C-alpha cells in the first residue's frame, strides 16, 4: 500500500477508500465506511474554512483526517482478510 508506519496521512483516505471499495465486504462494513467518509468530508470543509484563521483547528482537523485514513487502512486489511478466508473456503469446498 505504500504506508510505512501505523499512521496514514489524512490525504490517503480517498485512495484507501477507492481500493477498499474494490474488495468484498463483510456485513456492516459499508455503513461504517460511509459514516467515516461523511465525517472526513466535514473535516475537509472545516479545514478549508479555518485554515489561516484558526491554526489550532486546522491542526486538529489534520489529526482527525489521519484517524480516518487509519480507519480506512484497518477496513481495507479486514476486507483483504475476509476475501482470503472466502477464497480458502472455496478451495476447500472444491477439493471435496
């Protein structure tokens, strides 16, 4: 994925979202991801409005955006694991 440490930059959220949307999803995953995406959009708006006027708010929004990207990373990892498990089960079923 190109993310070296535990903290993904906030700007990576959209890229991670695009990749995760190409994966199979476990139950309930879509609603959570949509909620975080809405929150991320609100953070972007707040960041744009507060930029030079309130640097403390801009810093906070950047930290929150990074948390959204981390959530997307975890969700993507979960979806990859889910897909692998389904694939492994299918291989076992075909071998019988």
